[in-house]
C-alpha cells in the first residue's frame, strides 16, 4: 500500500527529472556565444538580469513574499565584490562568494522585518530598506565613490586563465556558468521537502503552521538564500563591468526585475530567465528607435500585456509551455 510519504517522494523525484525543453533552453544559451558574437555584452546583461529575477522568484513565486526593494541585495553584492577587488583581492570567484555572504547576512538581518505582516507591510519595509542603503552608499562617498561611482576595480582572470575582454566573451561565459550552477541549486531546493513547505506557507500559512511547518523560520531561510542570489547577480555586474554606481540600488532596478518576473511567470524558475530575454530585447530594440521614450513603450507593453493577456498575467510566458506535452516546463505542484 502506497503511503503519503511515498507519494510525495515520488512526486518530488518526478519534478526533478529534466524535460527536453530544459536541455534546449540551456543549449541555446550556450550556443548564443557563437551565434551572436557581436552581442555578447548584451547577453551578459541578460544573464545577470536572469539571475536577479531568479532570486526574486524564490521569494515571490515560491514563498509569496512581495518585495519592492530587492535591489538592496543586488547593490550590496556589487559594492562588496567591487570593494574587495579595489583593495587587492580581484579573484572573481572569491569576490562572488564574498558578495553572496554579505548579501545573505543582510537578508538574514532584514528577514524578521519581512516575514511578519501582510503584503503591504512587506512592500513598504523592503522599499524602505533599499532607500536607506541607497542613501548610505551616497553618503559614504569616501568608501563607495558616491555619485561618481566606485572606480579602480581590477578583476584578475577567471581561474587564472581567462582574462576579461572588451567584447564580453569571458564575461558572458563566466556569468552563464554562475547562473547555471546557481540555477541547479535552486532547482533542487524548490523540488525538495523544504520547497514543498514554502508553497504550503504561500498557499495557506495557517494550515501550514497547523501541519507543523514553522513559517517564520522557513521564510527567513528562503529570504536569506534569495538575498545571496541577488548578491551574486550584483557581483557579476561589478566584475564584468569593473564599475559600480548608485544605479544598482535605485528603485527602478527592483521595478524592472518585478516586471521581468511578471512577463516570464513567477513560480517556474525559468520564468525570470525568459522574462529577462524578452525585457532586454524589447529595451534594446525600442531604445534603438526612440532613445528618449523607450520607457513609455515598455510601459505601454506592460499595460497591454495585463489587459489583453489575462491568461498570462498569473503564469507568464513560461505557462504557455504547458500546452506542449512532453516539452513543458511544469510549474512545481
């Protein structure tokens, strides 16, 4: 007789299996290095934005934590990696790890303010934290460079072999590799009992608590992990551009990544990545025609997306794949 435990374990094992479309997705991401050699810098930006969106998806799509200040951890990671490199430790992997630790600690410290309260409270708290960090970075100009930005960042070759170049070859492969490794960790995480407990909290916190799931500890844990992922995206940004400005802490960073996740679809892991591709493509294409008004057209697209694509609003573009049996990226049950 099959027990509930056996059914849950079987469901998790099934969800962990890779689907054909996933292999296609990552194969195309790697092949883009040779298919679009003149656009590697843009693709590097897409990879970093995809990782940033993935970090938001972990708390919004799987835990139901709404945030309008996620750029706080992106900025912390960028400044942490940048300052470390500026003061003599330019190894990209060490800088990446240091940025993740700094952002994770910040996420852990901020988590008590976030896990309590409703969505409106979380929106205000996360936005407030980001605004405070922005002002701190602006005030400590002697450390961060203030409005002039953090300059003098020198990054050594990846693994001591691959030097960063002006064309973005090393930058794209490095960023894509980091995104892939962190994606594998996130994929295993959400398809685990821990991931199931997060979705239980998201769907009904009282029922989850009555079932023995500690909501506060689970939410604090995933918020800390998501902060580390956002810090990794910030580190990649600092290392591949060798410059950090106050822009990484601006509100538009948090708004953009929210838009990216809405377009792609929260709760799919791939949603943020697909959304990053679509958003950057629209941004680059529209800006080429109307450099001054591209934000207007992006806003118009979002309005039409919400009004005319109601079936996509909750699932995003990633939800369309459910119509292709055998090639779908299933949303985690």
